C-alpha cells in the first residue's frame, strides 16, 4: 500500500472546496494557479510544515488555528505527483500538479487531534 499524502488546510477553505469538488490552495495564502502545484506532505513531514507555515518561529502557536489535515489517497489522484526538493539536496516533498479532487480526500481531521495522536505514537511505552 502506498503511504497517504497529507495536506494542511484552513478549515473554511476546505469547506468551500467541498462545494466546488476541487481544492486549489497550494499552501498558506497561495493558490494552485500562483504556485503551479499543490504542496503535500508525508505524515512524518507534516509537523515541520505546520511549524514553518503556521507556527510562531519557536515551534509553538500552531494549535487552535482552525487547521485540518486532509488525508489523500494517491490512487485517487488524476494528476501527477512529483517528489521535489525546494533547494538542491534538500528534503523532497510531494507536489500535486493539478487540483485536488475532493473525492481523493479519504479523511479530514482537525490538526490539533491529528498532532496529539502523532505525539502519543512517538512517546516511548
């Protein structure tokens, strides 16, 4: 099975996309049309993305911002996903070259819940 892809979205923008059938935000404040692709993440990458885009610089401040995690089934995507680094030799992130169909999103969870669950998984038993 292929690992799910994740997108961190602002809840009101996701709700609007549900009405149109496609989500076209690339990243915070930038559309697919402006960027040329939609930034996605692997599960292990999402905490860093959240801190970078929504944190206060100290890794805090992400909670309570009305963010949701969109869990995307890569098999349901009509467009290509390319793993690319933002700079040469950097970490590669999945990029979707086209709109994200609402039908490809198999789960939506509040970021706070998703993050709490991930922290519990990472804690030693």
